[in-house]
C-alpha cells in the first residue's frame, strides 16, 4: 500500500471507531451504570481490606468513566474575588471567597470555606 492510501485507511478506521463510541445508546450507558453498581456492591461487601477496597472502587469508577466517554473535562475559572484560579471538573461549583495562607516556603490560596483537615 502506498503511504497516502495507508493514511486514509487508518483515518477511516479511527473515524469509524470514534463514531461508534459516540453513538452509544441509552441502554449501553444504563448497562454500564448497572455494572458499576454491581462492582461497587462487591467492593463494599466487607470482604476486602481497605487498600484493595479503595482500588476496587477506583477501578469501578474508571470503567464507568470509560463507558461514558471519559472523565469530565476540567474547567479553569476565577473566584469571584479574582484572587485565585480554580481548576474543577465540569459542573462543579467555584468556591466563593479565598484565604491566603503564607509560610516561609510558599503562599497558598485556599477556599475560605474549605473543610478543615
């Protein structure tokens, strides 16, 4: 095969795969959600030690994200007081105000309503 023909064939295969993934039916997503819930039930059954249980939950979530077409994209926004740039998953709220925490080594801007650690 010549190089341009090979490239065109490769592009065609990739395009067909992308359209097939994009054209998922609601039942495919519903089945993925049901698989996710079953997997979470297995993870939370109490039979796994904490590290394995956490890995199981992460794997179940990653599989659901893949079925949905990937995790939500991150969105970069500014806080209302314009003091910080916040990167959050799409659809998550932006914190209202920020607080500056300074140490000898760094300056960190955190949401004022952040949970205490």
